[in-house]
């Protein structure tokens, strides 16, 4: 599914999506080629709780919480430098 399709299916909603196929371009923007909407929400705190639950169980899945009022996802990948404890 494309982002435009998700926006049409879930207008003015928060959605939890999974990137099935994606890549990062030269400007560090994550390009979502194929996504799957997992659940819709009326508010962002509920969406983030659902994200957290799935991410804790399966941290390798590429999940995002976005509002469908956006024309484009505009996800910028940031490089982290340092030591994790």
C-alpha cells in the first residue's frame, strides 16, 4: 500500500504503520515504498502505546506513527553517535 492510499482509507486519523519495503535517499529521508496500516487511532498517545507494545516484542519491525493529514511521511533518519548503556 502507498501513503496516499492510507490517507484516503483513514482520513484525519493517527495510524500505526509498518514499512514493508523502504530505503533511505541521499538526504537521509526514509522513502516508504510499501506500507501496511496496522491500526488507526483518534489520538496520538493511544497510537504511541500500541507502537511501544509491538516494538518491545519485535524491535526489528520498522514501525511509524503518523497522522494522515500529512501529504508525505517526511521521515528523516538520524545517525546516532556515542555509547549506549
